[in-house]
C-alpha cells in the first residue's frame, strides 16, 4: 500500500547518532560521515518495492555528487522481527549487491526515524552545511509501474543549487511515496 507524507517541520536540524553500520558490522557515528558542504539522509529498506525500484539510481546519484563533497547516509528503521528481509545481515547483502557507496545503518531502536519524523521508505532529507534542512521528500516522480524513468531529479536539483550557493530560507517539502516504516509495537 502506498503511503504519502509531507512534513510541516522546516526547523529540523541534522543530528548525530551512533548506529550499527552493516558493512563493518560496528557501531559508528554519523559525524564520521557528515560533510561540511551538504548531507543527504535516506530512509530506505530492503523489502520495499519503491526502494527496489530506485536502488540503482541511489548509487548513481551518490557517485555523481560524492566527489563534490556531499555526503550520503542510508538508514533502515524497520522492525526486523516482522520483516526479516530488513535484518542487518540482509542489509549487508543488499549493500554489497548494489555496491552502495554510502554507509547503511540499522536503526534498531527506531530513534533516528522518530527524530527526523520519517514515515516511509524511501524518504529523503537534505541538509545544508549549517545543518539546517533544505529539502524533505521524494527522490523523483518515478514509481514502480508508472513508466516514469528514475532520475533522482528532485534531489539532483537541490544538490546542484547547494553547490551553486543558493540560499534556502525555508525547506522545500515534497510528498514521499512508498511503504510506511514498520514500527515496533
């Protein structure tokens, strides 16, 4: 089932957390990966057909901007007891399969998703160098079976604007479409 979400929270600030990073299988701090230019925080998971639909573009997008000094972090906050496909072991397999150029974190306590008020996968938060939110929403207009190519257009526009020095007075909010985060009881 498709869930839509649009946040009213323009004042959210980027925040450091320490979570299990699945490739190293060690607890790591987000600060170890944050950039001084801009940061993209992505809520994704393994089982969601919307994430599966965009996985290759997540890699392309990251590879296109990582050398410009923009950091990308992915987080899975799903309840793995109900959705074992989203377990850290399976997260590692997906990360290797797609050769993710970004760290993939497991939010076991779901505290990161709650802090950012994330509601679905995939869902994106882009923060400027000052740590303020400048974009929250979708990757682009493509969805499984809608025949619109996956381009990452919405995120690409924001990142190009950041690199050009554009000033964002308010965060741009677009609806995110995907599977709802699988919350623990």
